[in-house]
């Protein structure tokens, strides 16, 4: 399987997610800090600037009100408004007295009626922020009272000034917050890489250890460092690997003992079974001269002795496969002729139809092992399938330089459960029959012989019913041969 590129691994892998998560937290923190800083600066600038203007208006009004005659004339009110405009910081000053009203400059927003009512009712400095043509303004008003009685004189001073300077200050603070956030995010990258590396280092060690274990190295152990969750995971991995090594070692010893036992039993049975077969052949030859009961018993003994001899031979063959002692003695043969020879040797010419190519199909195979494969597949079809049974040989060229042998019957086909275990040793599709002509090893031996050539053996249901066994052999075996 193709491994992902480093860029894709960084994007989709744990490292990428850790770095992205760290930077996301850093970004949220920076943005939240910048936003809170801007909000506090905004409130502070607005409050400070506003208080400064209001205090200036109050102080200036108090200073110049002492020199204002009472009752004032319109000219005196105009002069008074000019002095306040130049000293209070408000751009526009409006002074009212009764029905008279003078303004120091034109433009600006009209004094809100609510502000006028509050000034008259509260008799103290009052302010209100308004917006005129998209520009924020600060409007304020204060009554002038007599110094001795603190009673209102009827003269009221109103001021209006734009808050653009304060808005510019707030904008500057916002820009400064943004420019401060960018370096903070950049400075967060190295800690993010270091944090990801610290997390991924033990994870990478676990990955390498798991790969070594998957490759069969059960002695793989990982050094656990620290006291965090990853260290606990590493210790658990080491404990699991040690337990698995112990269990697998015990299973391998048990499997080796079982194989040695089967091989030893088969070897020890070979001589007495050969003697039994020889004696049973003598009994079979003279069965016609015996009484009926003894004749049937003699033929039964002959049949069972032959079956036992085949079972012993199959066990010996399986034990050699398990021990790795089977080798190929391969040379170029005509596969179609090998099929014909197998049918002639077993007298199956009338039971099996063939579809063999006329031009010779040659392949470098072991004739004895090929005969075992063909005989087991045809014998299985004859015993468990239904006629007609057909053997077909085909060859392919190019990249798939191989030869295929198909054995087809027209029986009931294979159930999913049977197909899954068909090449298992001692497996019989009909478990209800404790005894049958087959040993349950034939297809397993055929599979082992096919695999020894570097080929494959598969089974499936045919399109028109019945089972189809396909043995595929490379023209040149991939396993070592004995030639």
C-alpha cells in the first residue's frame, strides 16, 4: 500500500491535528485577549476623553460666568459663547437665556430636547451622545446658578463636539491589537511543534514496535519514559507483547509436538499397515473359495486395509509439508498428456470428459505432484459431485504466463460454510458421516502441492450449478526445484 506523502500526513495525521489544535487554542486566546484589550481601551479612552471635555466645559463656564452681567444682553451672551468655545474644547457652544439663544458656530447636531429637559430639571451638568451624518458627537449642557443662593439664573450653556478624535484613538488601539496578535500567533508555532513532537515521539515508538511485532518479532519492547498516559500505554504494550510471546511460543511448541507425533505415528504404522495390506490381498484373492460370511469379511478387511494405507501415506505427506522437507523435481512436461495419464492410471476415461488443447501446453512442473493434484480434484468431483465431470486445460501468455486446470462437476455446488473450510485438513462437507471413502486430507494435499509450485488452488460454484476447482500453475515454478 502506498504511504501518504509528508504533506498529506502532516495535514491528516496526528501531528497535523495536534499543531492545528494548539494553534487554534492560541488563536482563540490571542483574539480573546485582543478583543478584551480593545474593549477595555475603548471604554477607557471614551470615558477619559468624555470626562476631560465635560470637566473643561464645567470649569470654563464657572470661570467666565463670574464676569457675565445679569441680566445679560444678546451681545454679552455672544461674547460669553465665544469665550467658552475657545476654552472648553467643545467646537460649538450655544447659550440660552429666556427666549434668546446664541451659537458660537454653525453646523453640528441640534441640541436634543431630552438633554434640555434634563439640564433644566436636574440643574447639573448633563451629557448625551448623538450621531449626525454618521459622525458621533458629544453634547452636554449645564445651567448657570447664582453663586450665593445656588438658584438657577435662567442662563444655560450647551456644547457639542465631534468624537472623531476618540474614534481615531480607538481605531489605533484596534490596529495595535491586530498587529500584536500576528506575532503572538507566529511565536505560538514553535511551542506547537515542540508539543506535537513530545506527544508523537512515544506514539512513533509504539508504531515501530507494533510493526516489528506484526513482522513476527515478538521480542520487541519499547522504553517507557515519564509517568503520563502514554507511558502507561507503552508499559501495557510491553506487557501485552510479553504475554503474546509466551503464548505464541507455547502454541508453537505444542504445534511442533503435534507434528512430530503425527509423523512418528505415520512412520511407525507404515510397516504394519504394509503387512496388513499384503495379508489382505491374499485374503482377497482367495475370497471366492471361502464361505459367504468369511468372503464378505475378507473383502471388508481388504477395503479397510487399503483405506488405512492411503491414510498413512497422506499423513506422511502432510508431515513432510509441515517439516518443509518436500521439494520439487520439476522439468518441462505436457500438461494435457499428464491429465490423460492420470485418467488412464485410475480407469476414469469413461467417467470424465476432457477439454484439452491440441498443441502441447508445456510447463515446468513436478509430474508426481501434478498427478496428485489432478487425481485429488477429479476424485473429489466423482465422489461428491454429479456427472458429467469435465477437466479443462488452458494457458495464458504475457504477464500471466501460467497454465490452468479446471475440474467441473454438476452436483449441488458448495455452500458458503463448505467453501470457507474446503482445504482444511480432515474437513468433510457431510459431518453427519463419521466414515467415508475419503480421509479429509486429499484437497489439503492438493492445495499444498499447488502452493509448492507457487500456484493457487481455488473453489467456487459454476454458473450452471456444480463446483468448479481451479488449479493455476506458473509456467516456471517460483519455488526451488530439485533439478
